[in-house]
């Protein structure tokens, strides 16, 4: 039942969330063709700073909000409205104060690295994440209240107008970074206003101090977790800039962005899994259900990772120019790094259910320290390839650590034999796929054959049991009816 529900809801929510992820890839050719390689490197660092402020502005309160929301009974409409309003008022106040302080006290120092337009860049760096954080609340409410049409529509409109606005801004100004940032701010601001208009009935305009304290108490550990992930994702870029050059930052960022495409699968799963994992915890066979769902999750993540890895060079050329083609070798390392990030996200489930967040914090902080040390050692000797290896090894180590910690809190009977089988199949096909003597259409056929070989190996190794085959056949018949 849960596998079917996750599959169906993933298709629906995936449609909505995929617009945002998709536009981040579709906008890459706009940046790479209308900006110089050095300016694209600058933009990568600016966007990294924006993501950092989103984590800081978040304060982990959204994670606490989600858990607190499900602690309230479904018929407690007034309680949920009070909670929603409390979170809204907090973010309005906190983002405003934090943005002013950052702009006036840190703006001058930050602008030194940005050149003559530094002050304007700092202005966008503080306002864009403020709007994104405020936008997250009404869209979270749409998900929690299962307003799927509204969720899909607003994400589609935001993504569409963002692409158009950035493209027009860069073309009209001959590739000015500030014009692209201004266009992004305008679109996010408009989308935020629209989102609140669509959810205005879900607010009571009351600040409930108790609900706020509960959300902060639960959510603050998540702030440490989010900052740890930001450091793991971003510190390598700044180290590449320190040890190498902006051109290397641009190349690394391109390979990093293509490799991160597997996060689309993880993000879609997160949207469905966050509320569902709490419901499953109350089931008598929760351990068996968690283990079975993980088999499907690892299959989806590894399949996408393998496909992106095999087509890495073609994806680089599709989303950029020949100037970035040397970054194709980074993609397999990054894509499998974020496959393990996805596994980390799933394996932490018992720690969240049981609210043993201290273990999660320790694993993330330890992973961050490990990653920084690995980058310091690897980048001077191996360049941007060393940074990619550091990310991959970090997420493998963190996945193993969180598995050990979570099993002590709540034992889940994972089928490790199946996990070994699919890992072996992925590794073998990835190695075979690196041997590609053809070019053009023949190369595409070869890579598609590698993906087909992967599934053949899974059947030969008996990764799928009878229930899996029955489920997959049912979904195949569904797709055939839709296609017909």
C-alpha cells in the first residue's frame, strides 16, 4: 500500500517540484553562452552564498514546523492556523533584521571580492534568500494540505518566468550579472506574493509563543545539519578558487551541477516521504515497510545516477559549450556522491522518528570536518578531480555512519544482499560504460545498451522478487494505457 502511494504521489509532487529543478538545468545554457567562463565562476560563488543564507535564515525552524504540524490533530484547524501564522511572523521579522545587519555590517567586506558592483550584489544576496524562505511556507502548506494542483501550478509559473526573466535580462544587458540577479529577485518576490494569496485562509495572524518555542527546539538541530551539508557542497568551490582559479571554479561548478541532477529523484521522494514516514512508524510492521521502500528508492536513485554518468559528456555539451567539456570526467564522481546523499537522507529516518537528533548532528559535523580535510589534501595534488573525490568519499562515510547510528535507535531489517547486488551491477556497468569506442548516434546506442544491461543483471542476480515483478508489471501496463 505504501509503495503504491509513494509511487503515485511522487509522480504528482514530482511534476510540481521538477519545474524548479529542471529550470536550474535549462538555465545553464543561458549562463554559459551569455556569460564568460570567469563570470560564470563568479555567479557560482554568488549562488553558493545565497544558498548559505537560505540555510541561515531557515534556522531549522521549517523542519520543526513540519514535525509540530503533524503533532497537531488533523481536525485542529485553529491550532494549525496559529502555527502557520507564528512561523510567518517569525520569518518576516528574522529575515528583515538579518538582511539589514548583513548588508550594512558585512556588505563592505563581501563587496571587496565582487568588484565595482559589489554593493548591489550584496543587496541581491540578502534579499533573494529572504523571499525564498518566505515562499517556502505557503508551498509547504499546499503540500501538507494536499493542494496538489496549486502546488504544481505555482512552481510551474515561478520556474517559467524565472527562465524567461534571466534570459531577457542577460540578453538586454550583454551579460551583466546584476541584471540576472535582479530578474531572479523580481520573479521570486512575485511568486511569494501569489503563494500567500492562494493560502491566505490558513493563517490566524496570531503569534503563538509556545508553538514557536516547540518549533525552534525541534528544528535547531536541523540548522546544524543543513549548515553541514552546505559546507560539504560548497567549501570545495571556495578551495578550488583559493588553490586554483575562477576558470577551474567554473569547470568544477558545471560538472557539479550536472552531477547533482540525481537530486531531482531525492527531492521528489523527500516531498512524499516527510509526512509518510511518521504514519508508517505507527504500523506494526514498520521495519519491514521501511526496508522494502528502501529497495525501490535505491533502485530509482542508482538508475538515474547510472544514466547521468553514462551520458555525462553529452549532457555537458547540451547545457554548455565546448569550453566546459573537460568537466565531464567529474560528473560520475559527483552523481554517485549525491546518490549516497540520497541514501543518507533515507537512512536517517529512525533518528528523526525517535527525535534522536544529536546522533544526526554528530554524523554531519564529523562529515564536514572530514570533507574539509579531504579537500585540503586532495585539491593541491589532484585539482578539481580531487574535490570531486572528496565529496564522494565524504557521503559514503556519512551514509555508513548514519546507518550504524540509526540501527541502534530503531532496527530496520534492510536486505543487504539486495543492496550488494545492485551496487555490484552499478559498479560493473559504470566501468564498462567508460569504454565507449563510438561517437555520435552509435555512442548513444551503446550507452542505452549499458542501461539495459544493468536491468538484465538485476534480473539475473534476482534483485527483484515476485512482489516487485508484479508491481512493476502493473505500472508498465499503466504507462502503456497512458501512451495509447
